[in-house]
C-alpha cells in the first residue's frame, strides 16, 4: 500500500514505463510543458526536454496520448506528479510565478500538494509552505490538508490552521466559506480544535495552549494573539514589510484588528505606494480595508493601477470592504470603482475577486447594498470577453438579488 499519492504515481511510472533517471527527465519536460498554460503540449518540445525514447515509452504505456504534433497525459494527475517531482527538487523555483503556472492560475492545487509530499526535511518543507502561503493561503491550506505525508513542523501547520480558522469569521461570506471548506478537509487531531473554534478568543486559546520551544513560533504567537482593538505600535508596522511571509501576513491581519492612528494609517499608505515587493504592497492594501475613510479609499483606488495583479486584487477587496463597513462611504467607493472598471476587468483574478467580495454577511451588510453593487456589476459584465463570463455575471446578479433583495 502506498503511503502517499506521489509514491503511488512514482510506482506507476517505474512499473509501466520508465526507469528512475528517465522519470526525472520526464519531470523536467512535464514542468516546462505547463508553461504553455495548457495540459496539451508539443511532442517535439517535450522530447527536447526529455527524449524521444521517453515519449515512446510513455505512449506505449498509455500514459501519454498523442494527436498529431500534440500530446497530453491520459490523466492530469500524472502530469501534476511529474511537474511536482521536478518542483520538489528545485527550491529556486518556489515562487509566485511558478506556482501560478503549475496550478493554472490557482485553479488546481494538486501539484502544490504533491510537491509537499516529496520534500524531505522540516526546514525545507516549512520554507516551501511559507512561499506558498505568501502566494496563496488556501494553496498552503490545501497542501497540508491533502498531503498524506509532510515533513513540515507542527508549528508551521498551526500557523496555517489558525489563519484558516480566523478566516471562517470573515465578514465576506465567500472567504468564510472557502476557509471552512479547506479547514474541514483536514482529518487530523491537531485540526479538530481549530475546526470547532467559533470566536477569535477560541483560536487564541488553542494557539496559546500549544507547547513549543521554537523561537520563531513563540514570536509569531506573541504577534498573532495581540488584544483586538488595542493600540498598534510602530513595531507592528515594521512586521508588515518583513520578507518572511508568515510574519508579514500575520501583521497584516493583526493590524486590521487593532486601532491605528492617522499617522500609522499614513505609514501603511506609504507602504502601499512605495514598497518594492508586490507582496508587501498587497499586505498594506489588505490592512486599509479595515479603516474606512477618504484617504484610504483614494490610496486603494490608485492601487488598482498597480503593475502587480495581486495588489489590484487586494485593493479591490479592501475597497469593497470599506464600502460594506461604513454606509457613509458606500456610494463614494462604488463611484470610484466604476471609474476604474477597466483596470478591474482586464485581469480575470481581479474581477473574480469582485464576484466573491460583494457577498457580505447579512448582519453586516449596509442597507440597499444591491442598489450600489448591481450597476457596477453591469459595467463589468459589459466588459465580458466570452459567453462563459457573461453567464458568471448573470449568476452573481441573481444571487445578489436573492440574498439581499433589489
């Protein structure tokens, strides 16, 4: 019986097609094949990265299906496994661009999970999860939920579990639902307390009860469990710009719960405008959504033209959050979003964030919410590039009306 999914696929290739060194060559080819943003690829290109003999063996085994000059694997998970085998061995490839490529823009996290299964050593596994976490928190959550084996530390797993548990409490229902779904995938004893937590205080108690002598985790815990609504200190803002994704994103989430002075909010706006790292600018945009005022909304509107799609996505979400948090800001924010509709519509991940963010918990949604949202939705729908996108917007419109009325 195989201990992991990745071992299951390795066994298939060894028994039916390739020697170990040939699997490594096929893994290189499979990884590079995904750069075409399709599961179908050029046979000539695949052969160049591996060999004609490897293509022949994979085809004879039925793993590779060829059609003219093109080919694809008979099951996409075989391709995912090979790509993950390469990725697990190439630490320098653990970055946002590569993760976006091998997951088809975060639509499929199997390669991320299979990679984690194959990483030996706690330091390497923790580093990998930090990189994934910085790119996509649900990717990190899915990886530890579905991996049958991981060398990641219990401390790193606790950080991700706490993040998911807190997101279950989010005012945006799609965020809460997705976090709950990811958390509920985890079938381990360490996940159970987080799955049953219903308040932030519950999560704090779970985290504080964890016995660990690991320095970075103890520092993280001190930051994470800051008293909500207490006054932020300048050190909190310094954490926002840390290279370490765990501390950086934890600071971003914690700052949303604290009281920030006007001067401190201005510091966050400066980070949003001037930080060289797109992830840091994204974190700053995330913070500002918790503080509804004109200066923050104007800074976020400017960020809708940021070169990084992640920053545009974060700014879009935070603008909708401001509109939902303060009824006096709702019309102003949607007027601004309307003026920037072209900046939002140009990137699929950004307008899909709109489709998620406009669903606000019933006990927190402003009156007449749909009267502000629907005209904006109509403009985005007018920018649709396919019947599929138009249908998506139709479904969103119907659900908004059903949920909140006209």
